[in-house]
């Protein structure tokens, strides 16, 4: 096949694709950042307030926790009663949340998957215990820009559960 035929084939393929621009309705359902969390008064505490409208994405936050991961795991383990876990919870439970400028945790969202990455439902009592342990963590860093401006930021924890026990907490 010569160059002319290659170019012709590319043009035909490109024209056969549905290359029309996205409609306004499809644009509205997507947000500016991956992991965006919108305040929901039905599930979020009314006493929790972000300090700003612009929440810094997690990948711009270099510090995870005062005392690093070892302190975070230790404090979480002290606050969370593992008797609520069983082997039916084996897999991953991810808690996504916002840390506001006052270092308070809120707007918590959860997902659970087994080791085959199939979605799992988290029992309400376990979910409440996980959220309570997460909110009890108080040593989140403040994120400042060097000009005295303090920011809210996204954070997450993923618990890897094996045989009904927390094997590790990520990141």
C-alpha cells in the first residue's frame, strides 16, 4: 500500500467516527478535578464546613499526616474497633474526604471492592465506625501557599482487609 492509500484510509476512518463535539448536557455532569466531592446535606455533617470553594487536589499535597504514615496507622488503629470486620469484608475499603483549613475531616465518601475488584456493600454499622475513627484523626497538616492563604484539600485512605483484619492502610 502506498502513501496515498494510507492517507485515504486514515481520512475514511476519521470521517466514519462520531466526532461531533459533546453536548452541553454531557459537559455539565463532569467536574474540573478527578475525585471532586460535592457537599451533600443528606449524608454530610451540617457542622462541617470547607473554608473555601476551591479544594486542592490530593496530588498537590505532599504531606500525608503529622508523624507520617506510622502515626496515622497507629492513631486510626486506636480509634477503630476491628471487631466490626470479618472475612466478608476482605478486599479494599477506600475513604475519600476533605480536610478543611482547620484540619477537620468531612465530606467522607466510601467505596469497597473485593480482591476481584467487584463492588461490595459496606454494612451501615461498619461504615459509621470507620467514619468515626477517621474524624478522630487530628494531625492533618495545614496546606499554605507561602502568602498566608490556607487551603482545604482532598485526601484518601484505603484499607486492605485480609481474613477480617486490616493488613495495611494506604497511601
